[in-house]
C-alpha cells in the first residue's frame, strides 16, 4: 500500500474575495452555514486515508489556527503524522522571513522546503482552498500510479467566459490524458476548456527535485516555470473529474454558490451526503435551532444554535444567528452570531461574523452585487 | 503514576430504565437521546467538567454497547486526559469470583480500587438518569465548610410529590436528622436528588461494612445512608435550586424534552457559561423548504423539513416530507416521516420510517398517554397506531 502526504495552501487565492479575506485566510472563509473552505480540502484528505497534512500559511492565519486547533475534529490530532501548520519561518538575526512574501504555490513550497524534504511518503497531494468539492482522492492516486505520471492535475471541462478563464488555469491534453499545453490566467481565452481544480498529485521525489531546481533558478510559478517548460519530456496528466465542484473566484461567485446550495438539493447531496465521505468541521456544541411560534422560514439552510422569531427566506444562517420578532431577511448570508433585531429588513446582504443589525434598519444589495457588512460591525 | 485528585466522580449508569420500555430495550437509560442532540449522560458528564472534576468512573452493566461507544475516550467532554479522564467500569471477574453489581453501593464497593488510585479527598456519587445543570464544586465547598462526612443534594418539592422521594429532615443548619424513604406523611419537602458527596475514608469504611452485612441490599438510599445516620455521622443537605428532572418514565422524558421549548423555556439549555457537550455525527445544516411550517420547535443538523412541525423536538437527520405533520412529539435521529403522515404526542426512536398517510398517536386531549415507537420500526403506509401504544424496537 502506498502512502501519501497532503499539502494545503491556505493563502493562495486570498485576493479572490478581498471582502472576506481582509481578516482571514481564504482557507478560513466561512461557507455553507457551518463550514470553512479548508474543511473540504481536509475532509477530502482524511476520507481518502491521508493522515499527514501540512497547511502552509502566511498571513491572517489566527482564524485558521483557531479553526483547526489540534486537528482532532478531522481525526488529525495524531501521535505520528496528523496536521502541521507551517507559518512563515522568521530566521533569527536576519530580520526578515526566510523566503519573503509568498504569492504562488511554488513559492510556498520553496519556503517550506525543510518540511518537504523530510516527507518519506510515496506521493503528495497538493490542494488549494478555493475549490469546494467532495472528491475521492484515492481515485486520482490510482490513476496517477497507473499512468506512471510525474504529476497529475484534477480538471473539469467547462464553458468559460473570458472573466472566468482569467482567474483559472486551463490544461490541454491528448487522448491519453497527457498534458500538451497549459494556460495560466489567460486574458484571451473563452469557450470550452479543462479548468484546473487546483488539486494535484505528485511523486514525492519528483516534487522535491522540482522545488530544489526552483530554488536554484529562482522560479516562482509552478505552471509557467515548471509545467510549461517541461511538457515535452515530463509525464504530466490530467484526471477528469465530473462530480460537482464550486470554484470561488470572486465575492459574487461566493454569493452565487451559496445561493445554489439552497436551490439545488442534488448539489447538497453531492457535497454533503456522500456515503463514507462526510465533511468534518470544528465542533462548536451549539444547541439545536429554536423556531418560535411566530417564525416563518422558507427555502433556507440553517445551522444549529440559531433563534428565529422573524421571517427568513432563501437564506444561509450560520451558527448562533438571532432573528428578532418582525424582522424580515431574504436572499442573505448571515455568518456566526449575527443578530438581526426586531423589525429590521435585509435583502441580498452578506453579514460577516458578530454583526448586529439594529431594530428597524433596512438594508438591501442586489443579487449581482450583494451588500457586505464587515465583521463585528453594528448597523 | 496517578495524579492525586480532590474529587473523583462515580456515575451510576448501569440501570435498565425499565419504565422507559421500548426506549431502553437495547440501550442503557443514560444513553437515551434527549433534547435534539444529547443523551441523558451528557448532563452529569458536562456538569463534572464544568465543575472542574476531570476524573469520572462510569459504572455500566445493562446493555452497555451504545453507552460504551458513546463515551469512547471521553473526547467530547474533554475527558481524554493523560492522568485522569473518564473510565468505563463494567462488572468484572476477580480471584474470589465474579459478581454483577448487586446495588448502587456494591457497584462503588467493587470499584474502590479505581477510586483509591487517585487518592481523592472526596467521592461524588451521581446517577445517569437526571436532566439538570449543577455546579458540583459548590456542593463540595459546602461539604468542606460543614466538615461533613456526607452531603446529599436536595430539591424542594411539593408536599404531594414528597412521598415519591427519599426525604431529608434537617435542622436549621441543614444538618440531616432523619431520612425517610418515600414517606406516606412527609415531615419535610427536601427530596434527595441521588447526588452524594462522601469523604473517601468514611465511604470506604461504610462500603466494606455494608458488603459484609448479609441483610443489606447494598443500596445507598436503603442501607448506607440510614446506617451512617444511625451511627451519628455528620451529614448535611445541600439545597439545589434550578431545573432538575428525573426522566425515568416515558411521560417525564417527554415533559423534560418539552421543557426546552418556548421563548422562556423552563430549562434554558442555551447557556454558554454552562455548556452541555455531546458527541455528534458530522452532518450538514438543516434545510427548510418553501412548503414547511414550523412553530415552537427545536431542529438540528441534517434535517430536511418539507412538512409541518409544531411543539416538537427533532433530532439529527430527520426528514419530514410534504404534507406530513408532527405535533407535540420527540422524533429521534434519522427518522423519515413520509407524505401526509401525522405524528402526535409521541416519542419516535431513531431510525424509524413512518409511512405515507399513517397516523401515529393521538392529540394530548384525545389520549393522555404518550405513544412510543421503538428504534428502527417501519410503520406501513396508511397504518393507524392508536394513542398510548408502545411498539418494541426492531
């Protein structure tokens, strides 16, 4: 049986949703009533028997560390292996970080080479946090091993607008799945293409060699400096995944995906109700949600610990949200411990954690431009 | 190496709970689900942890599988500790022979070696069939202050109820002068809650004496406490104020669940300063559809609600299909209530399937008995389960 280590990049793509990553990593962006983005990457790994997981982080990582804790909620608090958070390593006497600021996956791997070099497992699974899916990584691993690839990239074919293509990596491959070309964040591409899920399987020895090479040459981009250059002689493969995946490239994407989660029961099933592959998250021990006699709730996804006295339609309520009497909340996402006082009215609002909307206040955004309330704000 | 503990808690969790009938056919009473996402044992365990008591022995005997699995290594209650934590203590075979736990006192007697490992000053005896939030550390403080040998937590009950309990008659300083088990003519209304603090040495002495007494039934209430009182031990009552409910019967279990509901519930379980911890499956948020109607109810993770839910407690993963109605009921994990079914004044144990158009139970006005459907039953479409029925677990 082969062994595998996971590496998760917690900050890459922070810029996708600046509203929600001002105070946190993209990995710790709250999603789907009770989860954080990283829960999907972590659960995918644990459900595929990967119990060695490194999380590389750089800034804003307090919320991430608070969320992960010892890792026990994912079964990753372990004597051997388990979860390891790798923040920037500030060297004594030098006054700067070992590697400077990380912007890319390759830079992140370079900055943590001391950890990478010690991995003795046969394979490494790399995962970003901007992709929401429930995928069996063992399937990719099996494919990777059977093709004798150096690296395998999970992709999905989709129709892309120019904007969508701009924030993604697109792979071209032959009939056997061998990669023939790669476009990283192209500005002139639209139409059908294989979009990268940012889940990559690599042979450990190969990845260690590539990163050493990148250090020596000061390469910064995995796609441009490694993949594109080596396509001729290396064995890079695509693994075509046809299950659901949600890609969050913008705040509007985040809102749309959340609303999809309400409207589309198949999507919920594919994400949350897969046999043997539950999605784990931090346990908060909230009490069940209380619906009062006057509550009126339709088409909503609701976490535990809420108190609902008003009207809620087409909303995502995180844990501990309180909706006061006479309040009307529609098409909105209210994060943990939001309080909506009596007779307030909200439409197309994304309220970050611990916000308070006082009685009688009316707020409305538009579906294409939801109104965002920053963490802890009182309105 | 065992770290000395000020207090070791011993939780009596071996009882059958026979008056819960179908609900305890396959599980011990302390493992009976409660309040949407808890089990009864979560209350004493969480109380221990919130009272900074981190060494807990759980004495099991009857149907322990679910209970053992649930307690596991104690992680949900932070009781997975290196030098203490929670320990499940089943009856065992010794050199002199093997014995089931004959009574509450005998169960503790058989585990004196567990208690003595931690060299505790006090032993707290708890039972696994009550719903309440209590700071045991305050009781231990009172015990210390009084210099007592034994302190018994008491609850003020009404004079009518008093004859159902063990009643403590005390002097003005709460020193116990007389103990009466279920008195016909109670002299006081201080009812024993079955929560005792003992000085360990005194407890050990009396348990050994009790064990050697062939006439004893080895019960705290019937033998040990009266004997100590007769010997002139220093015994005090500790008055408890707050919500406390013995959930030993179907109707009291139903009532205790209902006490969680309302805008000002009788038992406010949502109190972040005294949290109740539990072990839960990883499930997604619950979904409320456009066809649903919900009032005065508790709903938790994994539920999908398309029908009506009124004055009810739903556990995780309950599905209520379109047109189905649940009223005044407790519906445990992973129950499906199909289209048009009506469930009233019932407790439905986990894993049941209630067929389309079936009728389970009657309204509280029509029938005064709670209907109980044991675990994993399939109620056929259109079937009519009369009010007050008791259906065994499958």
